[in-house]
């Protein structure tokens, strides 16, 4: 237990050490701004692997990835300051910093309101929202307000836009959850992190930023608060967490609009804006494909859930559902039970019995008027909902009985069965299925040649 508590407080303690060192030594140093600074990030990640088990494991994984991505950006940026790296070091740093947000967009809502199993749609939503909306808005701000096409300034604007989006997500998730220590720490971490980004952007615009200034500790404080929040119990009032569909729709809508604007004014927007815009549209297309496929699968599942696998007819569930909409309709429910089917099943086997049931279903189907519903209720029992007056429905019952008056010829064998039919008029008294069942058993008991009719 003491070891766990030590792991929990290592990152906050080292953050305090960083603050003391920065107050004492204001100029950038390798020991302070490279080693001690980035060690806080590493300890925050290590602490996340020791958090209590009641956490959503996916939230822990994705917040770890978010902090690790930011840490890679921080290490790269620090190394380039002290060792004068050439080449794409700054780009690598900026890309790593920006990857913090898609991971955080998944992790933080799940940490506040525990989500269910991670779905591909959730990942795509985070990518579309993070890459699409945030990068595009950043590009628009860059073009309209700053009139600066530099990619470094673009990333600075991107971070602040993503921070605003992250604050919105945290507040939206917090609305459906009770106030707790975890929520307070998460919200504090996001706000401190965002404020530091805003201050950094302002210094970049005014040209007053210098590496290693004391306000850089704000990023570490935000990360430490976020990591520390996972050590506290989640809110008991939890619901499924996800990015609101309206935000996804806005992200997708802006992309083609921006592409059209770029085509009309190619000199107004930075050229690299096309890349996130095209990727957003591609992700949106993939998301649409997945949604359509899931909708089709759901539709098929609903059909299968109400379909008899052997005959392809509606099953008992479908018939009961139709009965609920049958009120006030002139018609009848017919319940049919095959006579002599069990001896055939016992003598020739279930495979032959299944073939007979399929042919029985075909014979019954051919005798039905348009709009009638024939369902297999299970075993050798069938049900029919049909509209019409008493004479028409009784005539149909007689026709159905006549369809089994001639034998089935299967594999050279002549097999004869008959059917007992219970008929109940839809008189508004309810309990049609129970009454039709009683009429059917009365017909079977009496061995009646005609269907038994219960008014």
C-alpha cells in the first residue's frame, strides 16, 4: 500500500522540485529543463499503470498514450534547444504534441462517465473531431486573424483550438456525472493545460516567448492533475460516454466547405490545410461505410429474430407483435396443429420431418389471400392472422385443411398427415392466442373434419 501511495505522489513531488529549481535558476539548463522536466511526464505515465482497478482500462490506456505523445514532443523540443538539431525535429515535436488530443478525446470522457466496449466508430469520431474540426478551425483563424502561413504558428493555434474542444468535452461529460475528486482534478488539469497553451500562443504572437520560462510548468501541472485523477473513485452516476454527434457533423460539414473555399481562393489559405481536410473527408467516408454496415446488420438481426429458421416464415414473436396491431380489424386468428406428424418424425427421422414441415408451409402459403400472415409457432404448430368476415375466414380454414388431404411424396414414400384448426374471430375481447389454442385443442380432441369455431 505504501509503495502505491509513493508511486501516486512521485510526479506531483517532482513537479514541486521543478518549480523550486526554476525559481532558483531562471536560465534553461539540461538538468532542469531537459531531465527533470521530462521526468515528470515519465513518472505520470508510470503512476497510471498502478491506478486502482475500478478504472476503465481503455481510459487508462488512452490517457497514457496522450501523455506519452506529449512527452515525446517535449523531449524532442528540449533536445533541439540544447543540441541544435537540424531537419524535421520541430515538425516531429509539433506532430507529437498534437497527437495528445485525439487520445485525450477518447480517454477523458470515458474517465468521467465510464464507457462500454470501445468501438471503431468511437475511434473515428475522435479522429474526425480532433483532426477535422480542430485543425480546420485553426487554419481558418490563422488565415483570417494572423495572416501568417507559417506551419509553426499553425500548430500553436491548433493546440489552443483543441484545448477549447477538450474543455467542451469535459464540461459536456461532467453534466451527466456527479461532482467528485476525480472530476475536479480532471477539469483542473484540462483548464491549467489549456491556459498554458493560450499563454504560449500569446507569447508566440508577441514574440516574447523563450524556452524554459516558468510558465512552461503549467503543461506539467495539467498532466499531473490528469494522471492523479485516475487514483480516485469514478462517479457512481455513470453513463455511456461519447463525443456528441452534432460535433462530428460540424467537423464533416466544414471539410468540403473549406475545400471549396480553397479552390476559389488558393492564395488565401495555407497549402497544408488541404491535408487534414482531405483526411477528415476520408475518415468521414469510412465512418459512413461502417454506420451503413452496422445498420444493415442490425436490420438483418431484427429480421432473423422474427423469422423461423427452418421454413423462412415469421415466428411466434412476429405473430405476437402483429396481434398487438390487430385491434379493431375485422378478421380472425387461426391456430393449426398437424395430426399424425409425430409418428412420421419418429419413423423416418427429423430430417424427413423437417422436409415435410417446409412443404406444409408451402401448401399453406399458396392458399392464403394477400395480406394474411402465416407463422410457424414452433414444432408442428402454425398460426395465421387474416382479415375478412366470418364466412371468408372459415372458408380459408377449410381450404387450409384441404391442402393436406393428399399425401406428400418424399424419396418414393407416401406420407399422409392432417391438421386440426382452431378459429377465433377478432371481436375485441382480447386473448386471441389463448382462445385460438383452446379451439384448436377442442378440434383435435373431437377429431373434427371442420375447423372448430369459437365466436
